[in-house]
C-alpha cells in the first residue's frame, strides 16, 4: 500500500490517508488497533480500484437527500407548478428502487436493474430515460456541492421513433365530447400524462398506489 495510502496515529486512535486525482482523504478508523486501520485502508483502496470512492461523509448521503436538493433547485428554476409535479412524479418512480439507499450504493448495476424493472412493467424507454435523467441531475448537483466525489455512469435506453400527429387542445375537447364517459376517462389520462396507448391500457389497479399518489 506504500505510495497509495498510509496509516498514522492521532492520539490513541489510528487514522488513514489516501488520495485520488489530487484530492486527499483522511478518515479515522475509530480504533486504537492498527490492524483495524489497515483493513479500512485496504477497503478504501479497493473501492478506488473499482472506480468508487466512499469516504465517511459520502457514505451517509442518501437518495432522499439527493432528491430534496434536486427539488430545491427545481423550485428556484421553474415557475410552473406542473413542472414541479412532473419532477416529483419522476422521484416517486425512482423511489420504487432507490428509496432509503445510500448514494454510493446506486451503481450502474442498480440503475440497469431499475431500467429493466420499469420496462418489464410496460413503461416506454423514453419514460425510463426521463426518470434516469432526473437521477443523473441529482448526482450532478451532489458532486457540484461537494457531497459526492463522483457520479455513476448512466446508459441511455434506445427510444422509439418520435410520435406524429399531436392533437391540439380544441381537437382533444371535440373528440372527448363524442366518447362515452368511461372512454373519456382513458382519453383524459392519456392526454394529461402523454403516455402511449399500450402504457395506458396496460395499467392495472395493482400498479397504482393511491396513498402515495404514484403508479
């Protein structure tokens, strides 16, 4: 480990130090045993080798903290309440996989797991990409604020060809008036969410959490 990091004593407790890309890290082993500090240093160096760095402060940053910082930034940048509702809906979707997770544990493998699960639930690739775009922004803000040293890699899914023939609002109203009430509900949902036909018709009550207000 010589040249990569070192162990030293501060009072009765052993500490470790190491560096990555010019940034120095120091961390207490919280133990008077040198072997404990050596083991901690080996763990941190292994994380560096895997492309992940998780110092003591970073390990306590949670998905919920990232989400709160993101929504705070969004509130300063957008004036339309609908935009904030859209952002909160994306976070609700992400929470199905990442709730209560530490940010350093949200790896590319976990992100792929989320994508696979959402696609299996019938969500379009574009919808999944919008969710992951919000998660990516959350990590960017965390890195910019110094809460995290890096962000995971995000692989964008291949989306379907852009849809054609978007209807104007007056056309939507005219079509709605010709439909029976139960079909009007379906049209309203599709118009307000922008979901594709297959996504809307594939939605089941078991996919809806009325208490949390998400699907």
